[in-house]
């Protein structure tokens, strides 16, 4: 236990009983940890969004939103930090359900501090031994997602990864949303000389716009409101390893300048600090945007584009490697431990699936396979087990995007042919077709953060959750 005590951590305690917060604060500070306290789920979420939390102690019964309801939101913003649920004895079933939904452990009230200490040490030991930091991935998890494909296009990608992995060359990974850019970044790191060091996959656009610089490069105490202590940034945490900057095209111009300095001079400064710090980190960037077009339009720095583009790996859309459909389906069935594997995939089913457009690419296919596996319950898969094909194809789209007015007119005409005007329920049917596409697009933009997605949509979080559940859209 002594070794575990020496690992400093940031622990967030969310409980509306001041005596418990005081006791935990004293207990954990004696262990050498920093302690943050909040009396409500909402206050705790605010703290979790601006601090890198290593452990959350979360009470079930809170003044406004209860801990169980708030748990998914904490899991979204804390990026794999363990959660210990605190509950009264009568809430044990609720606590167990919370553990199944992502909490690491639970303790029942009244509890002894020895039990709290034991479980908190265990949770922190697992966290640090796996090297899972804020927005980070452990080395083990980097190797869990396997890239598969037999098509010529994917063989080219595999060769490029093999050639560039062992160098320190910057890599720019391009491709549509859902094509597997994150997997390429992880594979490059896994096969590099830096594989025993940290690998952090982050999306700066998903961070608080006012704190991006602090998150990336760190800050010193007093450098801005709320900076109550010195804090290391992600570049410092990844020292000696690799950083994947996802959706690099969304990076603000001011931060682009600082990133260029890292690439050209190998150093950076924390926010509020004049002393430069040396940086030994390999940078891999990924984007679904046309960066050359962004450069010409003034939205992306040309010098940064050329520094990032040491080698460009372009990932094909699923429609351009449709011959990999069978092996991909088998791979995803294996990951969900579905019995019989490829034997439940008939040639006729694969032919039907190959005629779909798959605008969400590999990610959409994976979600569809998981959806079908749940519906089929062990038998051979049928097309009826899959989510309905997403409408509004690219036919009729202009170079500037889809002509929505034309598409809606065509939709109305087609629906009116199916029945009399009094029974077609056009509004309901149109929503059934448009909403899934809208929700998926916004969830991609928000990196799966449903709180942010609801804000972007202008609807309540509960409404979004209900609609996602209605359409069976996977997170």
C-alpha cells in the first residue's frame, strides 16, 4: 500500500453531507492527493470538465440530479477515470446497477474509512497501472482494436503504416468520418520505437474553447481565473510518446501557431509561463476535412499543413472497399462474441448489405452489426435484424451539398403515392428519416458527448436520449 500512497491523484468527492466531504478531504490529503468537493451533481460536473480527475466518489442521493442519472455524464467528461458510488444500504441494487453501467465499485453507508481507503487505493492502482490519463489510452487498449481488410486499398494503407511507423515523421491521416483514422494512429504508435511510452488520442475541438491551450500545454497557478495550481498539459503527459490530434482542421488559428512551434522548435510554454519547455512527442494528425481547401480559404495555416503532412495516409470509404464487407462483419461479430461467427452471414445477406451506402463507414457498419446481433439472439442474421437504411442518398446532391428542398419535394410525392392524404402522416415519416441522420452528424461533431450534442441541437438532454433510444442509435 505504501507505493500506492506515493502516486499523487486528483479525487473529486460529490456528496451533499458536509461531514462526509470533510472526512474524505482529510483522508485523501493525508494520502498525498488533491481533493475537490461538490455538494451537487451539477457542481461536480463543472469541476470534472475543467480538471483532470483520477477518481470520483459519487453519492446516489443528491439535491437535484441524482448520482445514477449523472453517472453517464461524468463518464463522458472524465475519460475512463474510475467511479466509486456511495449509497445507503437500501440502495444496494441501484449501486450494483451503476457498477454494471460503468462505475468501478460501490460502498454502502454507514461505511468505515478503512473500507474507503482500500477501495480508493485499488481503483487508483488500476488507473495508474493501465496509464489511462485524461483523454488517454493505455498501451493495451491501443492494441485491442484490430484493423482488418483484404482489399487493395487497405493493403496500401497497411504498407504505409509499416513504412512510417518506425520513424519520427509527422503523419496526416485523412478520410471520411468513421473510416478508422484513430485505429491508424494507434497502429503507428504500436509499431513505433515509442510503443512503451504514452499514447494520447485527443480531439482539441471537443475541449472547452477557452481552455484548449491550457489542456494541450498546461498552465501555471494564477494564469487565469480558476487556475488554482500548476497543471501539466497533454503534451507534457505524453513526453517521449505519441499524440494523435483528431479533427485537426477544427483547431483555432491561435493554437495552430503554438502547435507549429512545437513541430519546428520542439518546445512550448505553459499558459502564464515565459520559460520554454522541451518537448519530445511525435505528432499524428487526423481530419475529415479538405485541409488544402481550408488553407486556400484562410482557415488553416499553410506552414502548419506542410509540417504535419510528412506523410499522408488516405483511408478509403467503405463504399470504396466493399469487398472487405464480409471480413469486417465477421470481425465485429467476433468482438461481440456472437456464436458461429461468419456462418451466420449468408451470401444473400452480404449482397444486400453491399448495396447500402454506409455514409458512416466502418463505424456505422460496426453499430449495425451489434444492433443485428442483439435482434437475432444467436440465429443467422437477416436483413430485418439491421437498422433501416439511412435515406437521403447522394443522388441529387450538388457540389455545394444536398438540395434539401428538392429532396423533400420528392419525398412528399413518393409518400403521397403510398396512400390517401389523410393517412400518410408526412411530418412523422419525415422526422423518422431525417432525425437519425441529424443526430448521428451532431454526435460525430460532439465526439459522442450527448450534453454538447443536445446544446448544439437546441433540445433538452432528456429529449435527445429518448429520441436516440427510439432510433436505436448506438453511442
